[in-house]
C-alpha cells in the first residue's frame, strides 16, 4: 500500500492548480481592435479566448478625435488633406504606444465608408503602416454588413428574436435574426448627420453648410421633422414591423447616437430609453439656442421612429462595434 503525506498532497494539488491556470491562460490571446468611424477612432484591448472568441477580460478602451469625414468634406475633390495624413500618423503612434504598453499580440484596424470615399485613402493607409506597423483594412460594404450583424447580436442577450437598431452617421439599419426568415437587415440612407442636414436645408430652408445651430426650432419645424422621420419609419419592411408587434419583443439601440448625447442624458445609468421622456427632452430643448444640434436632431429622428413603429421603450446597449470586433472570428483567424 502506497502512503502519501499531507505535504506531498499539498504540493501535488498546487502543481495541478498551477498547471490548470497556465493551461487556461495559454488559450487566451491579447487583442487590440481599432475602428475608424467618420470623425473618431475607437479602440479596445482585451484578453480573448482563442478557441471560442469570447472576451475573458477588458483591459483598455477609449477614443481619439480624428476628423476624417470633416476633412474629406471640406473640399470637393474627395481627398484627405496633407494635414490629415500627418495627423493620422500621430494618432496611430499613440495607439501603437497603447498596444506596446498592454503587450497586445494582435492588432486589427478597420475603416469603412469614409475611407471608401477618399481617393487617397490608400496613401494614408501606407503612411500609417510604414510609420507605426499598424495595417488598416478598408472593409467592403459586404464585409461591413457582416461585421455589423455580428456586433449587433453580441449586444443583446435576449433569447427571443431581438430587433437591433443601429444609427450611424449617414445611414441607419434595423436588424433581426428570425429562425424562419434568417438574418435580415434593412438599411436607410438617413443617418444622424444626414437627418440634421435635412432639418436645416429643407425644413428650416437654410443654405448648405450653414454655420448656425439647428435650434431654436419652431413648433411647425419640429412637427415637419417628426413627420419626415415617421415617413422613413414607414419604409421599414413588413418582416421587421411584424416582429415589433410581438409581445415583449426586445429592441436594442447601439451606436454613438444611442450611447452618447441625448440618450445618455435621458437614461443616465438605467440604459432604458422611454418615449415619454424622449418627447420631454425634445420639447425642453427645442427653444434653447445652446443645444447640441447633432444630439437634438438625432432625438427627433428616434422619436419619429418610435411614434410610427409604436415603440414605447427600448434598451440601450453599451456593447459597441469596436468591442464586437474583438470577438469577430473572421478578423483574427
């Protein structure tokens, strides 16, 4: 009969525990995701399980003001300026410093429509790659759709068929995943900035690139803005409208329009947007001259949709597409 003393058992148990911890850690990969939006660069660093692509722990996240879209739209030739090329290198140097500080072993940077529109986007990409070693991948519309869809459903833990509403700068999209119909995305051309331009140029009859604020806005102008938002909502396909009429369906808002600005001010830490409180926010800010015009116009857009589609309340997710990138297997394998 073999006899083991308590000391040897303790050492063996400790060794097994240490081996198990090392084995678990060996499966993790430290990743850095960088997402270039219209005027902002977002980044996130996390330890991700290589086998499942699930985030184990978040280490760092944030944003850098860049101004890509503003720079591109300041001229009529669709070229990034020489100033923008230099600024991009400086911003990505800062990101490279964060990568090195956190020892991220893999970095993925993606850009979408603003870079697709720029004639010299490849020049910017090459400069950043040469000076920082970070490679920017300009996604095609199809690749962007695929990643948006993946990120959208990482944002909701609802077991029922959810509806995800993502409002970007130039367009919005309503996304569902129906067991019968499969994944379905409806895109609209009017995003937050496009809608604000419409309010200024059509509803208020102001010249293009008018420097003044959208507010104060008259009752008649406000009604016209809501009417147009409702018109956009009426173009929502039947498959999504049908889903929204179901009892207890969960609609989740993602993207900067919901996670910043008016929604953050209304919801606080509750992460739930109520239509009644949104209406009060709009009425309270309509006559103010110092209201953030982007937030205010986005509030009108969202309220019109909630009115037309009979949405009384929606969940605001803090899970953004940059975090979704960390778990998107196509980018990492």
